[in-house]
C-alpha cells in the first residue's frame, strides 16, 4: 500500500480529474451542430471531433503500464492531467477544424492514461478493507459522468457557448492538479523494455477497429470498401498481436494477466457493461428529442434517475461487498439492469413520464451493483505490479464496448 499524508484529499483529487476526462467522452455530442457552423465544417467532417478523441484514447491506452513503470505513476498521472487541461483550453480556443482535431487527439492521449492510473492509485492508497468503498466511489463516477455529460453539454451550449464544454474542465481540474502535486505518492520506477512491435500491432488493430465502428453506419458497413479494408486490417493486426504476445520474450502485456481467470472474466463483463451503458446513453437523448419532443436539456435530465440509482447501489454495494460473494452481486446487478432495459420494450408514444423515469432508475440500480465487485474480482488475485496493465485493459474493454454498443444500436435503429 502506498502511504500518503491525506488519503481522502488524494481520492477527491483523483475523482475530480477522472470526472473531467469521463465527461469529455460524451459532453461534445450535443454541441456538434454549433461547432460545425463556427468551424466551417460539413456534417461528415465535424464527426471527427468525436472520432479523433476516441481513436487517440484507444491507441494510447495499451502503453499505460509500461509508462507507469518507466517514469513512475505519480509523474505519469500529473503529466497526463497537465496535458489534458492544456489540450482542453486549446480545444475551447480552436478557430479551425484541423486545430480542433489536433487538440482533441492530444486530449484523447492524455485521457488514456488518466482513467487506468486513477483506478490503480485508488487501489494502491487504500487498505484491503477499504478498497470496496474506494471502487464504489470510482465506479459511481465512471457510470454517472457519461450519462450526465450530454445534459451538461446541452446546458453549457444553450446558455453560454459551445467552447465552455471544454473550458469547464479547468475549474475542476486545476485545483485537483494542485492537490495531487502536493500529496500524490508514486509507485517505484522499473526499467522495463517497451515491446514496440506489440504496441504497433495493437495500435493498428484498435485504430482500424474504432474507425470501422465509428464510420460504419455512415458508410453502410460492408457495402463500403473503406469499412471492409478497416475490418481486414483490424482482424489481421489483432491476430498478429495475439501470436506475438504468446511467443515474445517481453510482451506489451505480461502473460500472467491472460492466465488470471477472474481478471479475464472481468474484462468480458466490462465489455458488456460498455455496450449497455455507453450505447444506451448515446441513443436515448436522440429518442427523447426526436420522438418525444423534449428539449436538449430535458432529454439530458431524463437520464438523471439512472445516475441516482448508480449512486444509491454503489454506496450500498461498497459496504456490502465485505459480507457477500461478489459473484452474486455481479449476477444480481446484471439481472436488475436487464429487467430495466427489458421494461423499455413496452414504451409507447402515449405514456406517463414516470414510466421512463422508473425504467432508467432500475437500470442505474443494477449498474451500480456491478462495477465495484467487478473491479474487486479483477484485482483480487492480481499481483500489485500488474495493476497498471490490468487497469489499462479494463479501461480499453469499457471504451471498446461503448463503441460496439453505439454501432450496434444505431445500426438496428
């Protein structure tokens, strides 16, 4: 366990920084029409404001563990936080589409390190008896931020300016950076060699996969040669990465990770969580605005009950996980969330708003029960030195699940 002078203050700083980067994954969605007008971009071009962030984050995430060992966890987190805040300010001040995309790439790279290292540090600074509650707090933020991002983005765009969807990171991030600069402890530095070939293979696979998932709906999937080529590149590079990882002397991700059964199950569960949470969160605001006729702000607020449900069961789950088997908590969480989603199949154009609130609240209850025990399952048998790599893989599974979920739901729609 890493010692720090003020553990609650360090946790508050970690949560504030991570809140900023989780917001940025979804907060820009509602502001794209306003950005397109001011940046002089077409509908297809402006979507790169989202795509560039997602791809940069996916490509940079796999080297989190190596960088943590090489420069130290403290230096990596503080450097990523500073880079993220500077890139956020630059995005808010951008006057052209090319500049905006370049700054969003930088923002995505910095965000790739913030999430996994924040989760790793939450584990490192808490004793085993308090890790459940720490993961409950972290999980609550991970779940609530993508849900409330569109509502906050709509509010800022409506009453201030679209540039404030980036500037809003500064009043949260700067105080958090100062706190962490003073109090954040560091893991020991280890001179670990970077597997360049493995990193190149997984970066190509992830980049091509994210491109195909993000642009597939606009290009009519396999009717487009662009999507076919991207899919072939992604599958080929992924296959090369798998073979290389099995045979290389020092692979990018240590082979002990793949031999850890609870961790592998946690990655699978995280993928499912990304598909269901991020996918639905992206599509429901469109449903509320286009079909039910709610405003941008109201459609964002319609998702608030999910956040309340997540907070309620996250706090209860963080305490209860010490007394119950986390496998039962995950099972019940998915069951409750699935019931909430199944109840949505009965929605109609003529129904009371409370029916929407209830279904979304039930989903939140289920999702809040899942995240904390799932992380404890992932890290319960994982050696301490593997935590940065493990956190980066879990973060990657969540973001990939989100991309897959959005693509599946929009295609079906």
